[in-house]
C-alpha cells in the first residue's frame, strides 16, 4: 500500500454524552475511490465532517499528507478538500463568487467548463444576470437541484486533491449523475484526486476501489467491493 493521503488514528467523537464514532482507524490511499456505507445513524456523515473540521474529534488524530490537520489553517485545509454535502452550502453573493470561492483567479474558460460539467451552465446562462445573479443566504432563490449544481461547479474548480461527496448527487437527474461520475473519473485520471463518497446507489458502490462499512459507530469492514458486499 502506498502512503495514505488521509490517515485516521483511534478516532472517537461524542455529542454530549452520546458517542457517535468509536475507535475509528482508516487509511485512504491517493487516487482511490472510497465509499463509506452503513445504516442511518452509523456515523457516516460525522466521519466525513471531521476531515475539513466542520466538527472536531474528542480523541485520536487525522493526518493529511502526513500532517496533523490541527496544524493547517482552516482555509488552507479546506483548499485541499472539496466537500459537497447533501445540503448545499451557499452564501449571499453572486453565483460567480460562490463558484470561485476557493479559486478566485479562475478564468472564464475554467468557470464555464466547471459549470458545464456540473450541469449548471444552462440554467445560469438563462438567468437575466447570469453569473452576476445575486443569491440569497443559503441560495434560497434556487431550487435544490440548482443549488447542488452550483456547489458541484465550485468543487470542480477548486483543484483540491481530495473530493468528498455526502449523498451529493441525490437531487440530480440520471443524466446529470452520469456526467458527474465521468467528471470524477477524469479528475482521478488527470489530477490524481482522491474521492470519498457516502451513497446508497449500488452503481457507485460497485465502482469503488474500497468500501468502508460502518455499523454501530465503528468501521466493521474495509476492503474491495467484491469482498465487502458479501458481508453487508
């Protein structure tokens, strides 16, 4: 096994008196696709929220490229991690500002490419102000699918070595989801991006390099799909 881009050691997390993750140990190799699966409440989203420090663990440590995440500034850490949650994170400002948040020097060609890939180019282009359209807080003036496409465009423009998707294609149609999957394959091939996904869609699970199965807040199985799918 090559040196992991992400290494989680003896991780424990509580919310008050309730433990949500127990003794998590996980190594994620560079340029691999990892699917994190498990029943509702098993700790999947909590585990991924620890990586960009949306929340902090109580015990254990996380290394990215061999460096403890506590030694990164929040901004530099999040430039390394393109995170796409199920509930899109948008802020008040223009669509352009939302898409280029982590790559303000992006050219129009790069922005357009990210928008086409995410499926947002057509609907943004049809808005009277286009990229300069002002979004309300959390993008309340867009539909759920439109918000998700804007967040996807931002992630593709970030050039981060780690891409995390937490049920991120749940609001997209089949054609858009296929386009996103092709983009992920392109990112892995051309830019050596490491992909971590929470999904319940069997097509994504079968195409993973590894599956991490969480049950009762613990990783109970880790390995290639053919091995793990027989156990879950």
